[in-house]
C-alpha cells in the first residue's frame, strides 16, 4: 500500500461522500433542477450530471483495474477498449475520450434516476475505487499510453492522470453544488 495511492482514494472517497450527503439532504426534487453550464449533458438536469459523475467514478475504476493488472512492458502501448473486450467487458463510454451522444442523451435524464439509485451507484463507485489503495508507488509511476483514457498523453504518470480525473470530478461536483443551492 502506498501513501500516494491512499491519498488519491481519500480524495475520491471525500468527493463521493460529499455527493451522497448532498443528495441525501436535498432529495428527489433536486434531481430535476437545471444545471447551468452543463446543458448539453443529457437533459441538462442535476440528475444528468450526477449520473454522469457517478458513472465516471466507475469508468475510472475500470481504467485503473485494467492498467494495474498489465505487465509493465505493456502499459505504454495498451488500448483500454481492447482490454475490456478481452476480459469480457463492454468498454464504458468515454473510455477513449469520445462521446456517444445519442445514447448519452437518452441515459442521462432526470426521469432515469432516483435518489436511492444514485446513492447506490455512488457507493458502487467508491467500492470500486478502493483498488486505489492497493496500487504501489511503482504502478503509480507508470505512464499509460496516449489516448488510452482521458488525460493520458503518454507523458503523465498514472498518479498524475488519476489526480487530473479526480480534479475533473471535483469540478462536476462544484457545478452540482452551485445548481442545488
């Protein structure tokens, strides 16, 4: 266990706890509120952004799992979608940095989400991200190949990519908090 990996997990855990607390307090009505600045995501509601954010924690965990299980020699040249296919998984949306706008818009709507479902998804993301605490310093220092996931440019380490992903998640949370106040 690495202190650096524990710090990354603590950041994710704090973010997810913040969302769970916020939605537990605000209730169902908060989900249908409009989310300024995020109108293009799904139906433009808090629910759309909250669901996208919860799903992104799961995508991050999938990326970390695939990256951490690869032999060091392959980490620089892997393609995440190929890994998910070989492991019997469907690659999550946005894995390669692209968007499937048609499906994206249909799934991320206030009508497709309720508070218990959101809280369950956030908890699943937290549980999946516990693998962060198992990463070694050597794994955190590896460099994922460019384009294998968001923020992977072939120069940033796994730790830097993960920190950037969590920073991005923090911006999503700030947008949610600003919209429900």
